[in-house]
């Protein structure tokens, strides 16, 4: 008994050392303020909230502690928002990320597969749980919603298993069965083995799902609902994913985090200058001012007037405004023609070239 006690104490000591080594490093879940069961969307939401508070743009002083917190926040988000990195981190801690994925169970590999009474010895592979099909649906979203954010309620009619009379065969699997054929003789055959389960029937139920359209979300981005897909009578339901489909906007075109729009001005304004305002996606006004000649196709850039960045809403793209010129209709008199020539004082230019490949030839 004494020898057995020493053996267990030694095993426990080694186990504690391994736990300390495995779980060493920063607690990324604590840094983000989320539980270990948090979904990817919850992790992203927590990161964006904290990033707004800790972002350097929000602080004028050189706070080393705040800068370190912001760096820790970025490291936590990088790991926990990535499924593979998060899996390694959950299994081996931050040290496992630095060394690469240490495959297998670190305890069993250390003890060489021996069972010291703590349950770290021989491992049984869990039977694979069947899963229902995943469902992907398009969700039409306006550019205003992608800029400002919004909550959209969707009614989902989902089949749900309800108790029914009788029993049914379930969890069917193929197993090896040994049959005795006499002294020293046996035969192994494959047989299908099933369990008896309570009978169920699938009944459609109405459920309201709330999709959060977060500022900066992109066209084609997916919003998942775990276990809201097709059911499986003997297993777990699949997942439901909403794919963001941006509706075309009459005024703005989105390219990444930048916005593009066109403005048409009269020839008179193009020559003499003008000032105007453009209503943005959140109804604030963007001032556009030109105090010099504006030529057809001229482009103006307004920094920080584009779309918010999805990962960091403190950062925004640019708004690019391209100018078109509305030339007057009708015929000018000889006197008007001479007056324009005098005012412009410009020599006649008649150059023929391939404008589509101008950069190539120049």
C-alpha cells in the first residue's frame, strides 16, 4: 500500500507540473471578458467593444499599461477568432501556439500510456455523433444597415422532435461478434447492432431568430446559428448560416471599406468653383468644396468618410467623389463664342490617342 501511495503522489506531482506548463501564458478568455463556451460572434463583439475603449486613437497620453492591454487584446482576438488556433490554445495554452500543435493527449504521452489511477491511461474513442444537414440562406441587407448596424428578426419554421407512441431502432452500428464453434474454435462476424429508443415525430415549430448586422460587415459574410439547421432524429441538428447579400445602393458603391459616388455639376460651376453637401449613410452631411477648375472625371478623396472596418470600427475607409460635367445644350452665338475664347485664352488642342492604354504608351 505504501508503494502504491508513493506512486500516486509521484503521478500527481508530475500531473500538476504538466498542468502548469500546459496552461501557462495569458488567459485570452479573461482578457476579452468572455466564457470558454463563447461563440465566434460573441468574441468579435467583445473585441470590438474593448478595442473602442483601448484604441490609441481614443487616448492622447502615452499610457504604456493601456498600450500593453491593447496588444494583449489583439493577441487574444487573433487566437480565439480562429477555430484552429483556438483549439490548440484550449488544449495546450499559449505555449502550445508558440511550439505548434502538440498532437495527442500530453498527459498520456508523458506517462507512456500507463494508468496510475487518475484516468489518463487507455483512451476510448467516442462514437461519432450523427449530425443533421447545415442550412445556408441569403439575407438581403442595405448599405445603411452595414454602415450603422441593425438587428433583424427572422421567423424560422424548424422541425422539432416530439415524443410519439412506441419505440424505434436507433444508434445502429456495425460491431464484431464472436461465436463459439466448439472447444478452441470460434468465429468472428460483423453484425448490425441497434438500440431501442422512444419513438419520436418531427413537428414544425415557429422560432424567432435575431440576426445582428454589425457595422462593417461585408457582402458574402456569414452569420451562424449553431444547432439551428436540419434536425437529425438520432443525433444533433446541423447549423444555420445567414449569408449577407448587400442590396445595390442608388448613391454609393462599396469596394472593401471605401465608398464611391459620382456628382454632376454644371459647366459654369466646374469652371468657377462650387460648394455642396452629400448626405451620408447615417444622414450626416459631407462637405464638398472646389475653388478651382474641375475637369470631367476629376476625383476627390474624403478620408475617414468610408465604411467602418469590421474588425475595428474606429478605423474607416475613404469616400471617393468623381465629378461629371453637365454641358449646356443649344447653340452659341458668334458673339458668345468669341467671348468664351477670350475668357479661356486657350489654344486649340486636337490630339488623337488611345486613352484606355495611355499609361502603357507613356
